[in-house]
């Protein structure tokens, strides 16, 4: 219950970080630009994520710690732990949508908000890496892996 409450509070706080990319913004300006459209734009569902990766329009960043990433991973994600993101921001594609993901949402929301203030068009995955794994089960996973290996 406390965890859900904390995540809800974190989502509400991050929801105030508006809909702007292409230029760096202060948090103050970012928050001032927030509207309902920005709230919708900051999220991406697994189906849309997979489609965008197939089309080469999306870069998935797994922001979990290295130990977590080594335990299990999405082969098509780049691991940049949240605490390393500022130092490794140059590894991100400016011409793609950057989707941040972790098992739940807490770190991915923080990473998404940070990247938006740095001029990136970024989103987070609300169903998290666990939801993405569920989506990719079975035929969807085989099809995606086969297309990714081409």
C-alpha cells in the first residue's frame, strides 16, 4: 500500500514536467508547460514501443542497476542505470524517441523527466519491463526477435 502510494505521488510530481523537447529547459519552465496533452504524451504502451523499435524510431533504455540488468534483460535495450544517465547522455540518439523502462515506473519516470529537460523526446513505459515481457510472450516474442535479427 505504501509502495503504491509512493508511486502515485511520484507519478503526480513527474506529470507536472511538461511536454517539451528539442531544447534544454529548466524544471520550472518544464513544469509551467504541463497540460493534459503532455500527460498523455509522456507514456507509451508496449505494443507502440515494439512497433517503434521495429521501425527504428525508438531507443529503449533500461535504467536499472547493472546487477539487475545482468540477472535478466531485454536483448534490444541499452542499459544505462539511472545514476549514470547524466554522464552517459551522449549515448542516446537525439533523432529517436527515448523510452525509459524499469520493472515498475519509479526510476523510468525520473529518467523520462530528466531527459525531457535535456531536450530529448522521451517517454516512459507504464507497464514496465515486466509488462513488456508479458506482452512479448509466445508468438509475439518470436516474431519480434526474428525481425530484430534481420
